[in-house]
């Protein structure tokens, strides 16, 4: 599931992978209010490609993802997993 830069909420199913679109994947940090519902993986560059931050829907519930940009501005995304 792709979450765009303007989305503030998303609905996912258990097992879904999340791709959080950001301008600067390597220097943007993402946290989850409940890692048992939605785990997060930071963006990275493996030398051959750059990957957006993302996550995995692990169980039913709600988690708020906080996206912190390199300039320290933040946005939140409420993810509801069913």
C-alpha cells in the first residue's frame, strides 16, 4: 500500500506492506505509536537504489505513524489495520 505525502489516514489489512512516500527517504524518520500493530522500517539507500520508509501491518488495531522530515517538520498518519 502506498501512502502519499498528503494522506493523513490509511486503512490496511494484516500482512500489508506500507510504502510512505517522502521527498528525502534517507534523512526522513518514521516512528509508530504501536509497533505491535504497524512496524516501521526507515528509508535507505543500498548503493543501487533508494527506498522510501515503510512498514508492515501486523495485527488489527490502530497506530499513528509520525513522519519527521529533515527540517524537523512532522506529519502524522493514522493507520487502521483490520
